[in-house]
């Protein structure tokens, strides 16, 4: 299955990275998938397409994101939401009349799977603790990139890993984001989990 961009921005835009990610998810064929850091919803749509292909309507996608830039979220790293392509600027401003980095715009992109999705607006440091992680079997972690946020998000995923689920972390060894690597390494060592570094050190796959 090929990773599609759906005329939006995505962090998995480099050639082959999105395809690699989908193949990794396909290996586990999870029924309940949690993504922390939804952004424009491109990965969410690709995951829903993949899981629907595998399980038909018997799957669940949960997406958590801030879904806005404001003073409360200023300490979090939010990808650049401004399009360089003037056609995309025109499309979202005048045709869709949406901010692509909004919960409403992502819901629109995922409307084909509206009965299978739950989108949650909030900070993972506060919200993730309220999600029943015992029902989740695959997590894609690409939310806040500070040490404390990554560590919090990983600790909230302990039940997933201990139940033989998988946590895939993005941006493991990006030079300008050392907190991500440090938090992952400390978490893996403290819990004696297995960790595979994949795709030119882009992803860290954590399992029991």
C-alpha cells in the first residue's frame, strides 16, 4: 500500500518513509491504533485506509493533537502549518474554508471512516492518562518533542507494550531534537524493553 499525501502537509513526506511506516504497521495488523500528533491527518487517513483493508469495519483509530497554536501550547513543537504551494493556500482558504490544522478539517478528511475514529483535542501530558490504553495495541508517537513530554507519553504506553503491543516513535535521531532520543533511550533502559532503530534512525520501535 502506498502512502498518500491527500494535498496536505505530513512529516512522513520524504520518499519511501511513509511506505515504510505503513509496512511496519501492516506487520502487526492492529485493530486499535492510537496516534499522538495528528497534525493535518494525512497519516491518520493512510492508517484508516490500511486497517479498513485488513479488518473492514472492525478497527478503531484514536487521534490526539493540540489542533491549534496558542499561548498555552507555546512550549510544544508544532510543525510549520503554512503551505509553500499557493494552490494549497487557495484551496484551503477559498474552497474548503478550513484551517487544515484543526480538528474539524481532520474530521472532514476522515469522514469516510467516521464510525471508526475518535479525535481528541488536548495536550498529551494531560489527556493521555485518561485514555484506556489496555484496549490499544499500536501507538504512533509523534506529539510533543520535549524530554518531559516524550517521557510522559511513553510511560502512558506501558500497558500497550506489556500486552505485546508496539509503540513506534518518530524523529528518534534528528540532530535538532536530542530530547526525543534521550527520553526514548532512558525509557527503554529503565523498563528493559526491546528497541529497534529503523529507517535511517528515523523511527524507534519499542516492544516487550
